C-alpha cells in the first residue's frame, strides 16, 4: 500500500513541476529550507537590471549525500553526489522521480533517527 502511495505522491509532484517548473521549484525549495534550514541551499540568480530573483535549483545535504535539483531549459535535472569532508567524490544523474523517492526515504530515515535519539535523551534525563 505504501509503495502505491509513494508512487502517487511522486507522480503528483512531477505533474506539478511540469506545469510550471520554476515557480514550483521555488515553492518546493522554500518549503525544504523552512523544514531543514541548515541542510538546504536554494540556488538563485538575478538579472543585471532585474529586481526579480529566479530560483535555479536546490541542494539538500543529508549525511554523505548531496541531492541537487535544478531547472535547465525548462526541464528538471536531478543528481545525487557522494560528498566526504566537503569533497565531491562522484555525482550520479538520476530521473527526477527517483530523486524525489530517494530524498523522501533519506528524510524518513533521518526523522526516525532523530525520534530515537530524542527518546533516548528523554529517558536519560528522566533518570
């Protein structure tokens, strides 16, 4: 059941991005930045005489992986890089649907870990 739900969510995100990639990428990037401020970088550009800011992409640092999503020629491009001590060892281009699925799985694992750690700390403090 959860596999079907995950597929439906991924498909919905991709349909949404195809309709207006730039504004949806900006909304997605800002939501990620709000949820994980220390782990997310929003890549923006501004024209020489323009006051408006364009969102070009977003990067999410989770452990030794850097998830990059960007717009190139109106199309989404996704990649996952292996980063150790700030050095990129390799970068793999992936389909945006796979990128969303893998990012969702990694954030779920991080949330599970944080909950377990919080429970352990709470137990310790309670004595």
